[in-house]
C-alpha cells in the first residue's frame, strides 16, 4: 500500500462516517487485498446467526466460493427460509441446517457433539449470532443474554470443535465498531447493576469479543489450532441496525452498506490464505485496525484477566 493510499485508509477510519459507510468500502475496494479464490477441495464452514443479515450474507458469499456452509440459528424454520433465499442467489448452494441457540451452553454442547460426529474437519467457524435485548433477559444457564450469545457460546463452541481444526482453519468473531467508545469492564459482566440498556450490553460484549479473540489466539497455540480473528463490518442495512436502532438506520439509510458489503471481510477472513499469516487481530475492510481510539487507551490487565477467568469458569474450558 502506498503512502497516499495508507493516508486515505487511515482518514476513512478516524472520520468514522465515511469509513464505516458504503463510502469507505467503495474507496478501499480500489486498493484492498485481493479476492479469495474458490475452494479447491470440499470445505466445511459453520456460520452462526445464519437466519438473516450478515450471517446469511456471509453464508451466501462462502457457498459462492464452493464451501458447504452449516447454517446455525435458533429457528429451523427461519434457517430454511434463509437457505431458500441463498439458493436463489447461488445456484447449487450447499447448506446444512443446524438449529441451536448459541446463548444456551447445553445446546452448544449438543451442536458440537453433532458436528464432531458428522465431520472430519472444519475450515472455519464464523460467530455472527447477535442480540440486542430491549430488557435484561437470561440464558438457560442464568447468564445475561448478550454476554451469553456474544462471548460464552462462541468460546464454548470454538474450544469444543478444536479437534476438527487444522493449521489452515480460522475462527471469526463478528464484533462491531460500536465497541470503540466502551471500555472493557468486568465488575458487572452480567449487567445486574443500574438501569439495563440493550445497546450498552451489546457494545460491552462486542468489546469483550475483541479481547477474547486476542486471548484465544494465545491459548490456541498448537500447530493444528486455528487462527482467531475479530472484525467489524461497518454500518450495514441489516435487522441488527434497522430493527434494533431504527432511528439511526433511518437517518443513515442512504449510506448504509448492503449486507453483502458488510459481510465482505468476514468472507475474506474465512477464505483467503492471507488470513492465516496473522493471529488475534481486529479487522475492517480486509485490513487490521486499531482496537482503541484514541490509540493511548488500553484495557487494564486486571480487567482482561477477569474476563478470561469468568469465561473459563462459565464454559468449563
């Protein structure tokens, strides 16, 4: 990347609105990393949150490259509808429906058992399932819903599937640029104190995803362990934006990315050989990005360790 394009890329990042919108991807497409080639052999990829939005768009992009995608979601009916839509976009798309509530650790354990029984290897797992509860709710194990869905379930699945990975495998946590203003706080992981806000719970746990990615990258250090990445998709026209934050979606609609545009870097991380050259990074538009703005902000070592210990305890890792 030349000095000029690097300057443009950085400017798009720090100005936020151009970089996170369709403007950013339109500009960066002129100089970003090359497209991944179609898979040359049978390839199994698991995508959670596959019923709609970024998860469905990711599945479509990966089937277009020849992968067999296991669509994971809470409703088999919604997954079947999503699969029908994808098959309308991608002829002969190879899709498998896997009903599972990612917030429910028992359901995740059953999914892991089924995948280990059915498959001999997994190329990638994409953690795209997301929630923004209007009021505080709990998973079947008693964990706050956003924390269970965005952190506990994905970590339990990743560790449970470890024997199916190899050195070319990768795990992708789909975070959000909304994590930037929120510091890592572990004094109230379950959000039991103060007035509950679904938007705050979402942002907090999206920050946790970025930190847990870095921690998993260090923990999964054997030769056949996967590379672990987190990313943010920018602002995309998906139910996560238009339904959960309707005011924002309405105002920003003219410059929102499409779901497929938002999923581009997810697909790239799951398919490109370049994604195995680094580990534990945070990505946007096919390039690593800072995890904090301004750059001098950091998560305290104590908070990072407290998060890791809480996740280990909750998932029996």
